[in-house]
C-alpha cells in the first residue's frame, strides 16, 4: 500500500470529506495511529511541551525534530507525515527554510513540512513548494511567537479578521497544500474555509474546517495539568499508566511478581 499524498488531501476537499490529523512523536504511537487509519500525522514542535519537557515549543531544535520525525516515518506505512519546522530554522528567510526542510525530507523522510506565519512566511513557502516540498501553513495562534503574542484567541475584531483572511490567501497563493487555523473564532474559520480552495485544518477553530487536528497527548489524556478547552479527551492514559506502574511496584514489594509462569529453570 502506498502513502497518502497531498493530492489525496486536495481530492478530499473536492469531495467535501472531512479528515483527522493527530500529532505523533515516536514510532510506536505512530504505528498505533497508522493502524487506526489516521491519514495525516504531524510531528509537531508541540513535542517541546508534550515529549521533551520544555515549557514551550520555542527551544525545540531541528536535530530533535529530525530524530523524532524519522521515528514516526519508520513507524508508519500509510499516513502522510508532516514535520514541523522549529523556531529559528526558517525565520531568516527562504534559503534557510529550504535548507531545514530539505533535511527533514532527506534525513527523516517526511512527505511535507509545516511552518508558522501567513504573509510573513510567503517567501519561505513559495521557495519550498517550487523546490518540490509540500508545505502546510499555520496561522491564527502561532505558538513559536508566544513571547510576542501570548496564548489567546486570534482574529477577534474586524481588523484582526481581515488580517487572518489576508494571511490565509497569502499562504494559498504561495502554494501551501493546507493551512492550520489555531484558536480563531468558529465563524471566521468557516469563512476562511469557504474562501480557500486548499483545506483548512482546525484546532480550537470550531466545527466547519475541512480537517481537525489534536495534540495526541491531550487527546488520550496523557498530558498532566490543565489542557485547553478546545481539546477533547478520548481516553485517560495517564490514569491507566499510573495504575499499571503502581500495581507493578506493589507486586515487586510484596513478592507477588514474578510468578512461576514468568520464571525460567
Ligand atoms: O505542534 C503542533 O502540535 C501543532 C498543532 C497544534 C497544529 O502545530
Ligand atoms: Na507546531
């Protein structure tokens, strides 16, 4: 079986089909999602918060991204794997973006890359696409700009809404095959989805986008502490893992593990 391509993604919008995307940061989890039929996986720089113990996505390096993206590619057969370009790996300009994206395509084997920014990232997207690298754009809340932007809903008010529409059109014009809309009002996300011919991928953007993405550790209840209101917890793996660890610890201490069936003579 072959991998999903950006052409399949374009065809889904023409047919009016919605699709799911999940983040993945390791081969094992990615293989589970691949077997579950998740068509697109994002090796998000959310690995900073969710996998590597950083407080934000800002410290994530291209080396870290390349290593975990390669693992996700190895763990999957069918899904389109999108690798995030980390902060500092494309802001200098199109040539730096191409060098970074080329590394993820050649060394990690991703089928596409994602980068943040609308009008401001037009040049980067254009050069990558001209060079044969499919690009997913990301506008609205862009976490790599947390120090300037904070974490709040974007595109509220007429002026901000017009800017978001300009950003959406700019990434489409530059050749992006899809665009993530993060934390924007549902009505505005619906309008962007109507206006664009490329698919929109919503997170905290209401029900009308062409696709939905969630950070998998939030989705399965692994994330400790507070999770954003836009996420939905479909399992409680934090509880399950913790219970398993406690049960193992108890059985070691009281001598009930290992039993005869676990033992060689
Ligand atoms: O890094 C990430 O997980 C993302 C998604 C939230 C879109 O960029
Ligand atoms: Na990201």
